[in-house]
C-alpha cells in the first residue's frame, strides 16, 4: 500500500522491478496495479522485459499465477506424502518444558 500511496502523491514517475512477479503473482492484482499506476502517469520498468504494457502485464500475470498455483499443488502433494509416511507435516515442533514454575 505504501507504493500506491506514494503514487497518488506523485512522488515518482517510474517503478523499476527485477521481474513483474515481484509486484504480484496474481493476474488480477498485477493488472490492477498496472492500471492504477498508468492512470497516475507512472510506468513500470522490468529489468529484463523493459516497459510493461498491457500485453506484457497479461502474459506475465498469467505465468506468475500459474507458477504460484502449481507450487501450491506441489506443496500440498508433498505434505500429503509426509502425513502418509506417519511424519508431522506442520514444520518443526517446539519442545515445551514440563517443569513447573517456581513461585517468585
């Protein structure tokens, strides 16, 4: 939200990103960010792709969203395998001491 607030205040004229998926990996979000920045006269420059236009935003938004969804499916499939093997799929377990507290 800080980026959009600064854009409304005309504090910059260009956003430079390594890749468009650094802004968002959701098609709708990326398109909305591009639309709002374009309305303010601010362009998005991607290091390897150059100036982002509607076509590039659409393509990169689609690819980013597909990668995000594919990654989520792989994580769920991996966690199901861990559970099937009888292991804990929730990450590292914390060890909590069973010693009672001493009164102060």
